[in-house]
């Protein structure tokens, strides 16, 4: 049975497909990577990168999807977005670790807004493209996971915390999916 598209809250629909950015049920990372779109995306910008290229490893894809849900929650004040973030994380991690990851990524959304003075530009969790803000955050997480030196800032400290959570014993379980 196919679920009909839901009506998006004002300003939260994909500009290309018109579908809601906030699905009633979470679209898991594995499903999102299979939902390719060939239409040009005015939101992602000219230098848009594909999520599959940007996030070659499952932990990074999980972090990006949860980050997108939490950024949408902050923008729309919809609790459904937070529930979707937890469902996404719990699909790949034990509930205890999923909760910690969601909390740390929520901190990353807040740190981004505090340091830049604006909300992060994000696309729906199911989108196959990434904005420049998302690409920058994924690169920051990759540097933190690799142990590279990061500038001392709230954003960098929070990225290191997220990276540690992504490296937990459950991280191999993410890669196995």
C-alpha cells in the first residue's frame, strides 16, 4: 500500500518534487540513498554534492540524516521531527547510544546556529543531495573522527563529541547494514 504524500508545513516542501520535508514516518538512511532525483535542486545550490559521495560510510550518513531531522525540528518546532531523529538513530544503534547521538547532534545544530548567527541550510532527510552547510559539517565530523586538529570552538568541541559517539562499539553494526 502506498502512502499518499503529506502536506508540508509552510516552507518545508522540496522545491523540486513538492513533497513534504517532514514525513509522517521516518525515511531511514538506507531508503534515502535509494531515492535518487535527477531534477536540478535550487535549494542545494550549484555546487551540490550527492549524499552517497559526501558520506561514503554509514555512520556519516546516519549523522547527516539525524542532523537534518533535528535542524527541521528547530526550524519548524515540530516534535515529529525529533521523533523521526530518534527513530532513525534507533534503527542503527541500541536505544541508549541512539539517545546520546541524537542529543549530541542536537547540540551540533545549536552550536552551528550560535557560531554562524543563522540556522543551517538543510534539505529533507530523504534528499540525495547536500547543501554547502551540510557538506561542511560532514567534513568537520570526518576530521574529528580521524583525530585531526580542529580549531577551538563550540562547534568543533561538539563535533568531537559526536565523532566519539559514532566510533562506539555499535558503529560496526551501522556499517554492517
